[in-house]
C-alpha cells in the first residue's frame, strides 16, 4: 500500500492543524483571561476588606487612646484631691488641738462657776445687809 502525499493534502492537514491550534490557543487565552479577571476581582475584594478591617482597628485604637487620655486626666484629678486629704499625722494634730481646746474650755467653765459662786455669795450678802 502506497500512500501518496501531495502538497494540497499537506496544506489542508496543516491548515486544519493550524486552525485547531489557533482555536485551542484562543480558548486557552480566554480561560486565562477569565482566571486573571477572577484573581483580580478577588484581590480587589481582599484589599477592600483588609482596608476596612484596618480602618476599624485604627478607629478602635483611637477610641482606646481617647479613653486612656480621659482616665489619665481623671487620675490626675484624683491625685490632686488625694494630696489635699488630711493624713494620719494631720488628724493627730487636729485631735491634739481639740483636746487642748477642750481642756482650756473646762478650765474656763470651772473658773466661770467659781465666779458665779462668788457673785452669788456677794449678792446674797449685799441682799442680807441691805435688808438689815
């Protein structure tokens, strides 16, 4: 069996194979473009999600920093108030002064009673002499 190859058959086979290769190349290119578009869309979605999360985290950190600044201000006011609170030594001094004042008032009270008694005695004597 002899196969005769003529140039027209070769050209026809080459054209069919070339067309088939072109179709395969076009389909492959189309599939790769679709895959590239899908990856681009996924990357854009990931970047948008990442940016949204980063913005959310930044907002949370700003709120935390603001809250910490408020707490620092409050603690400063508490420290200032605590500096004015009397200490145990101050209370001891106050109690000592109160005791001293109480003792002095007791002496004054006793002296006033003595003066009162003296004045009553004088008044009674003056009244007795005045009536005689």
